[in-house]
């Protein structure tokens, strides 16, 4: 399996190299040169597989022989043994042909555990084989940080640095990051927003000279291909429960950075019968505006009840653009260069292809809380705000009432008590047993100004090896 950059000039890499690189040297994002495709017969055979076995079948082609099959299968089995539901990703019915895919049964109660538990194990395996020491760097708008720390804390040859916007994530999200002990774990609260944190990460990957030469820099955000790869699996897992490949399915995905829904798009390209993908956003509606106007423009970032989607620059959208522009790296490089200083307008032909599969909707905080209340009153099912946004968009935009509509529930409601309270629900979600002492744990984090130099100086001064 070979990987190429969306901007066309970076070296072609194999999976191992992509995992340890993150952002391409030309500023682009790595994608497979060719996707593996599964026949209808192969997809039908997946229906009887447990999650770990299915994950092995989906992930194996992307690895391209970089890890022996027996080792890869064991890594994946160990990864999903950490989840607290026997189905790993259970499906819950709400109404006729309407289901919720619960992706919050991992160690940190968010969908990002699916990718980051695996990423941590892959890194640990490759570090030991290479005798290599790395710095793991990421930005989080809520859930990525805790999932990355939990997934990678066991790695002996990794220093972890996670940037989050100071006072702009929920208390549970913050404590899940800042209470994990370890001399190699560093939480940085940046006095800015998520886009500021993300920009610092991208700048650090573009110019890695701030680190000692012997230190490699690895991305933990969804710019790292391994994140997208792992998320493809649960689209297949859900679809085969309902008779894929014979029966089509649709998905509604709460998304800001476009990584999770891009995995859904890839599942369709790999042979899964996905009839519709719904882009569900909060008031930070950059993706919804693209769908309506063809214009990709930064907006003024708003602080919402669904902070994991408080994003105005959707990094993974570049991966979709690469396909929409016939994989023309120069065209994407030109667009992204223009985007540095101004909005960009996408071609009508590109948008026609997008709209054939994708729909979109922006859901504000009031609408989010209203739906949380409605669903709880009718069924007793409690949604977190991100999942509620997906369900609201699914109910408003589904094209076929007779097909299965699956809304992705990306986080446990306990992480967002403010939204539950604002919905008028007089029930405080309880922390699961494994996190019952979270509020008693000691926090460790450093507040830093919104300055790249300050963050890079801190990183350099806290390397443990």
C-alpha cells in the first residue's frame, strides 16, 4: 500500500512511514494511492464477525505488510478488549428505521477511542522495533486529547504533548486529560481557541527544527492517516448488521474537522452501500456553508454546548477535495495556498459530486437542547449534544424513510452536564465505574499564551529522554 500527499509533491510513503509522519512535507495530507475494495460476497461474510475480527479485515490492506498479520491481529484484539460493551459499538433503536450507533464505550467515553487506542498500540509496536523515540503532538477541542493520552500513555518511547483551548472544553473532558499521571504526559492550556491550537500543531509539523534532531514528531490529530483508517471499521460493522451489501444504509455524523465523516465516505468507496451521508454541524457551520454556497471561508468561532465541533477550519476536508478535483495535487496546493489569505470557491462540478452523496445541516444550541429533551421524554434515552445534532439532522434531511438511518453517538452524555441541564432534564448523568473518582484526582496542566514560541519552548524543556 502506497500513500500520496493531497498536494502532490511530497514523497510517496508506506504505512509505517505515514504513521510516523502525519502532515506531508508539502503541507498536504496523506491518502492511499488506491483504496482496497470489498466485493459483495466479502461484505456479506462480515456479518458474523465480532468487532475485532472485522477491524482486522478492514485494516489489514492499509498496513500493506508493514506489520505481520499475527502481530496486527493481536494488537487489534488487545485494543478493543479495553471497551466496556461486549458489542464494542452497539446499535440502539429509537424509532422505525432509526438507530443510534453508540461509539462511547471506550476508556474515555468518546468515539476517538476507536482510533487512538489502536494508534497507541501501533506506535508502541513500531517504536520498539525501530528503537525510536518520538514526540507525540496534538490539539484537541475536547475528546481527542484524553483519548490520545489514554491510548498512548503505555508507550515507553513517547512524550505526549496535548494542546487544548483554555476554559473552552467541559470539565470532564479536561479532567480526563489532566489527571492521567506520567512524567511523559503534558497538557498545555492555550489562551486561545481550538483553531489557534491546531494552527500551532500544523506550524510545528511544517518546521520541525525546534526539536532536537534525534526526536521524531508524530501527529495524533486526524491529519494522521491511521485515525481515519480505524474509523472506517464501524461503518462496515453497523451496515452489515442491517443486511449490507443487499440493503443500503445512511449515516448522520456530527463533525467539525471532517475526519469521522470522511471515513464514512471511504467506506462507500470501498464497496459499502451507503446511500446518504449527513454532515451535522453546530453553529460553527463551515462545512454546511460549503455545501450551500460552494465557498470555503473561515468564520468567527463560537463557543457552543458541543465543543468538539467548535472548529472553523476543517482540516480533513482537503482529503475529500483531492478526490473531487480528480486527485490533482497541484490544484489542491493552489487552493490551499489561496485559503491562507482568503476564501476559496469550489467548482460547480466538484459540488455536484458532493451533493449527490452528502447533505448538511447546522443545529444551534437551542435546537440541540430541544431534541435532547424530546428524545428523553419519548424514550428515556439520553443524548450528548454532539449526538443530538446528528439525530436532529438525520430526522430533517433523510432522503428515504424506508432505508435505515444511523446517527453516530460520539460521546457519553456525562461529559456534557451543562447541555443536559439546559435541556431541562432533572437527571445528572453518572460517571461510569472506571471514572467514578475523576473529580477527586489531581490535575496537572500548564496555561500558556497563544504564542507558538512559548509552546515550542515548553515542549523542548519537558522532553524526558
